[in-house]
C-alpha cells in the first residue's frame, strides 16, 4: 500500500481545496499526478509566498477576508501557526459575542477592550448616592418634601427621637452604632442616624427670590470658591439662623451635597435655597438687575462693613481663606468692606466672618 502523503494543503489553507488544482486557470500541472478529493498525491505546488496553489470551492474570498472555516476558528479561540500575511485572529473591533456575554455576566475578559463590566447589586437603597447622617440633618431631610429618599439605618434611640410620623417616608433598619459606622465614611459622627438621599434638585435664583416674604430685606450670600464642606456647612447653619434668602455657590468649585456638608449645616441644607450656578459673576449681574446692592467682604478694603450696608436688598460676597475673592467677581460689586478686628490676628475664619456680617446686616433693621 502506498503511504499517505502529508495533508499540508488542507492544514495550511483550511478551506475547501479545489477539485482541479491549477497552474494555469483551468489546466493541469504538467508532469504532476493529479490527486483526488481531499487526498493529494504529493506535496502541494507552492507559490513564491509559500502558500499552496488552489482555489476554494465557490467564490474566491475578497481581499482581506478569509474562508468561513478560518473565521470560525478565530471566534473559537484556537491557536495555530499563521503564515506571513495571514488573517490575525485578534479582533480589532468589537470582541466576539461569546466573550462579550461573559464580560457582561461579571467575568472580565482581557480581550474585552471596552469598559469593565458593571456589577449590579440588589439593594433597596439608591445606588451610588451618599448618606446623610446626624439627628438634625436626617430630621430636616425627612421633613423636606423636595428630597428623594432611600432607606434609613438607625439605632432604636434615634428612631424614638425622630418619631414615627417623619420615618413613615422611608424603610427603617435598626442597627447598633458600630454597624452604622461601617456604612459611613471613617470618622462620621452620625449619632445613631443615617439616611440615604439623592442630592437636592437644582433651584433657580428667581424661584428662590419669589419664595422670600414680601416687605423684608432680602439677603443673598455668594460664596466664591469655598470648597471645604465644614466651612460651607457652618455658613449654611448661620445663614439659616439669620434668615438668609439664598446661598449661591459655583457648581464646580463648591463641595458636593455630601453627608459631611449636611452634618456641618445641621439641617440647614434642607432649610434654605442652595443654588449652584456655572458663573458667579453672571449671577451677581442677575442680582444687580433685581435691585441688590453687592458688597465684597475683604480684609484689604477701606470701608468698615457698618458703613457699607444700604437700606435695600444686599448680596454679600465671601471668598476663600487662601485666595479671597477673585478679581472679576470683586469688580462686579458696588462696595468692598471689612470687619474691624484687633491687630493680634490677621483674619477671621470665613464662617466666623459670615456670622458677624450677617448679624450686622440684620441688626437694627426691620429685616
């Protein structure tokens, strides 16, 4: 019996070999015996690139395309040696469907060149939102109809303090102090009360001004690049105590509505309009159009605050402790004023300065 010759034409080409190999189209190879279907009688006749001559059954593949069987092998992930210039099995566009399904089922594949998979967690709480903590902050959030709430985790004592009427808005889980601490940022002083809540929806300046009572001086605080949540929270608490109409901050340079801000504000975040704007200078222009006298509080001013206060509505601008009020913002103000202090100290904390200035604005006036 004649030994079977190697089947290199099929392992190299991996397509369907032609029923009649060709040198010239439609002709026979001179001096070579012809093989039958699938059983070549000798080594295949190679071209200058080392590839066997032959023509797959049916239409020839388009340039850059491969026969169907090669496409299937690439999707199955089988490794094989490739002649130079052959189709590469790594997908440069979307990954294969099977890999795509695995990536979305939670098993990350290295071939997946898009975003890492998202793992869905089953939870009754609002995913990705922060916690409000502290008795006063939680109480104010529960009482605010504009707040969208998740669930609450509280001690039995905190549940008793807040009462069944307020807590009827949410599902309450009872836990001890240590368990509550584990779901909050390190060092959070929660007093046994934690509440999941979405940030407050944006409020327009005109909407806030319309809510102010008529016949009373309107005072708007404008915070220019104050980023510390404890300072801003303390200012919000003071602003609520002195019945400020609204607090305006810049959206990208102000603290987020986090649990730390709500705790420092002691509930004031839900008690007065907290307006986030894109441009502080433009907001000051809008206030001027509505009749507000704009005062920049700065230690290098020439006039004390007591002499700069007018009779009508006031917008008081406060800057960060490091850089102060920016030049373009300060140029929008009709006046700049300082708070007199002893020479032993160079300046005041911004939240303390806000408290003194608001007291002075409210002192001795009907507003």
